[in-house]
C-alpha cells in the first residue's frame, strides 16, 4: 500500500477530503520521523513501536574486490510489531 492509497482509503472511510487527509497523514509521518531523530521511541498501541538502534563501526569486505572496508557507526530505524498485529497476521485476531 502506498501513502496515496492510504490517504484514499482513510478519506473514503471518514468522509474527510483527500486534501485534508493527506495533510493529516503527512503530519503523522513527520512527527514520527521527528521523534526518531530526537531519539524518542514511538509506540502505536495495537500496531507496534518504532525506535532508533545504533549499529557500531565494523569491518566489512567489498564483494567485488575482496578489500576490507571500514563501515562507520550509524543510527537505523527499527520497527517491532505488537502482539495484536502479529496475531492478526496469523489469523488469531
């Protein structure tokens, strides 16, 4: 599902215009992103949680040349599905 499809579905189900729904969806995504940048955890009950994990610096290998390459530490977003979502995916909810 794309963001445009999500906007279309929400607009149809709520009766809110697509333009207003698109702004709401955009604000939700911006605020989740902003919270993650600030190092906060975002929890959406019944859906899952987003947090930032730090991957340490490591030594990797270039598959083409076989040369060792130093990969710097970085922060990556991580999503963990809730038990409710896992249950729905497996036909238990």
